[in-house]
């Protein structure tokens, strides 16, 4: 049985995450399924809990659910606490571990690609 991962958001029509992650997993020989969940604005927590019950291992979270994902988390990284939002969750049984990678990803991209040092104000 494949490990199940997904991206959840609204709208999801332009997202390429499920395609990209699925192709990358296949290229690396990983047995996983990565799908997109287009969730209406209500019922986020119930959708996540159902995904976990069905064996889901983790979610990428996009707009408009990042604050709701923060509130649902049992454990949050320091980055998630600072942001007050979550964009990635992994599940350990019913326990939800959450993190936030948007800020660190942006800073790393700015520092590595154009070579501009980002310093705290």
C-alpha cells in the first residue's frame, strides 16, 4: 500500500504540487500517492481528520487554511509559532505535527540565487 500525502486548499485548479511530488517520488522509487484536496471553506478539521483515519501521512496546506492548520496542530515548530500559520503537517497516529516553510524558503532562495544577504531588522 502506498503512503498517502496531499495538498489541501481552495482553490486548487492551478496547483501543480500533486503532479510534481508524484513524478519526483516515482523517479526516486518511492511508493507514495500525492493528491490534491480542494476543500470548501468549511469543514477543514473534519477533512484532515478523515484523511488521517484513511492512513494519510502528511499534508501541504495552502490558502486559505494555514491558520486553521495551526489551530489543529498538536505540536508546532518554532517557525509555525512565529508565523501563526502552518503550511506542512505530518501525522503520527492521530497526533498532528506542524511546520511553516514559506519564510525560510523565501530567505534561502534570495540568499542562494541572487546572492543577497538577508539580515534581521
